[in-house]
């Protein structure tokens, strides 16, 4: 990154800025572009101070800390080991100097692929990167170390991007906008999809209701809830625009294997199955989930107990008849992958991609910067959403949204992308209008149509609105 630092110093000097370069090496160590740009900076009379070790650096700490801005051009995107010794001391000093920090390409010490500090990392106020954003800029905690991100166009031709066919991409408002088609003026509810949701159990009737209502808010024409008979009245009262189909439960308050045939028959005229929210994890419910995943004639969106009931036997996925979308949070993902949550969070993209490819499912790994991985190995990072979403029911809303889009005939991939992006975008709008926290899942649910409108007309801006969609 040193070469970039010298170039920046040169341009600043040419614009009349008082600039000095503090070289954390001896000039004789420089090679290639770094050496060439060192010579240009020196020719222009830019002060360059060689500080190759801790002792020499200590003599200039006060001077460096007194600058109005520090440009971090120490370590670049190739870093793959822990920052130690001298560089660690310098980064620690910079972070504590209380001087604004501007990083070049990536904050020194930040891992480009995972977004995790390599022992220590510059806490940048802003970062300028070249060509494309890097994964480490978008994933957390990398985004927190990056600060405000700007992507500089360096003239890479569009056909090169298409030729490379990158496996990691960023969901953008433009990409989402292109997947929302206008309704035919003669459209009616029979043409806009019919979701069947098998959901709800004792103490979690709201999960079923939110799933159903979110599918409707996402544009599904009809939703039918397959629910335990003893809970029908409660669920029907909460989901007034949805239909219910009560199933025998012997008063137990949960669905079981004996309901499988009836649910499968209900799917004969449906376009999507939403499975799992609030169902419970009784042994008989586990049997039901296995049978529905295996035999469903329509695409399945599985969340919560639709996942927990599969964790001990993911082999059933090899028998599935239709496409399946999983929407786990990190804890559910850990159970599905027989791993621990820390390992999942350490490399979210790798975890999501591996499971999606191994089991040929679409995997939505929820959390800060939700990852959507597909069976072909491609992965997408979502830039929308905020910490105010850390409350119960948000996952039920997402399940309903994805199912609602899927039911309308939208592709499985696009339904995942639309659901994830718009779910987070609705929460971002709530955060701006209601406050950073305290809004709840139904607030987000009710705001789905307005969010769709803002994305269509371009008034919604996510945090990465000026970034290229390729990593």
C-alpha cells in the first residue's frame, strides 16, 4: 500500500496541502511502484521521514498526532496473517491519537475476505477503495473499521466484470428494482400466488400470523394457514386477511406426522409452502417436517422449527422434490451444520456457501449483513438492516416475505434477494422514522408496501448505494 500512499501525498501537495510522509521502512527496502512513487514524491520536495523501527517512530509520535488527518497506507488487501511487532504498535498509536483516519483500499489489519481484524486493525473514519468494494468492507465487523466507504472507478471495462463471473456479489437497490415487475392492470388474486403456511404452536400463534400477513404484504394474492385445530380461533383472529385450515391435533396445540397427507393434498393448488415458524420441536412434528420437505410438490421456505426439526437428519434433503430455501439465524445454522456458532460467524459466507452447495438448497444466513448463498456456489451480501431488528418475530416476517414473492412466480433466487433486501430496508426506514430501536416485527411488516415503493422510485438509499455490486 506504500505506493498508493506516495501518490496520494503527491496529489495533496499539488493541491497546496501541507503534507508529510512517514515511511515505516528504509527507502532501500522499497521496490517496484512503491520505489518509483517515492522518487516522484521526493523530487517534488515532499518531506519524507524514514521511521524503520519503534525507536525512530517514538521520536515523531507527538508530531504525527498533531496532524489534522492521518492517511493509512500501511498494509493492503493481501494481508492474511496476524499483525505483530512494529506495525501493531503503529496501528495502536494511530487508533488512540484522536486524529481522523483515512484508509487507502482497506483499513490496515483488516482481512479482505472475512472482515475480521488480523489481531489489530486501523479504526478508519473513511476508506477509499479501487474498482470494487471488498468483502471485508461490507461484512461485520469490517464495516465498522471501514467507516464511510467510497469506491473509485479505475476504468475496469464492464465486459471484464461479466467475464470474471464473480462468486461474491452485493445486493443493491438497482438489482432489486429490476426484479420487481409492474402488475397487469387486469391482475386478480388468483394470478398472484397462493401460499400455504404450516406454522404456529402453543405459545407461538403470532409466528403463524406474522408469516401469513407478511406474505400478503409482499404481494401474494392468497394465504392459507394450516394450523392445529385447537389454535385455529386464536390464529384466525390475528391474521384476518388470511384463510385457515384447521388440522386435527387432539387438543395438543401442535401439528404432527398424522397431518402430513392432508397438508400435502392442500398443496395441490398452492404455489409455495412456508414451513416452521412457531411449530415446536415435538418428535411427531419432526416427522411431519421431514415428510413435507421430502414430498412437497412446490418450493418450500423453511425457518425456525422447520430447520430445528431437520438438524439431526439433513440427509432428508437429498430426497426433496422441489427447491428449498432455508433461513437460519447463526444458532440454527450451527445446528444444521453440526458446528458451533462462533465458527459460523467467523466466516459467514463460507459457512452459507458450503451448506448450500452440499445440500443443494438456497441458504439465507440471517444476521448483520445477511448472506444469501445458492446451490451453484454464488453468494450475495445484503447491505440493509440495522440493530433495531434484534427483537422477536423478525424472522417470521422474512419467511412470509420470501414465500410471498416466491408464490407470485418469481424465481427462487430473486425471491430470496427481494425478501432479504426489502426486509432490511423496511427496518432501515423504520429506524429513520421511529428511532434506532423499539420498533417491532409487525411495524416492519406493515411498512413493506411503502418500502417497495421507495425502492422502485429510487428514494431509498442503502449504506452501499455508491458501491459496485461486485466484490
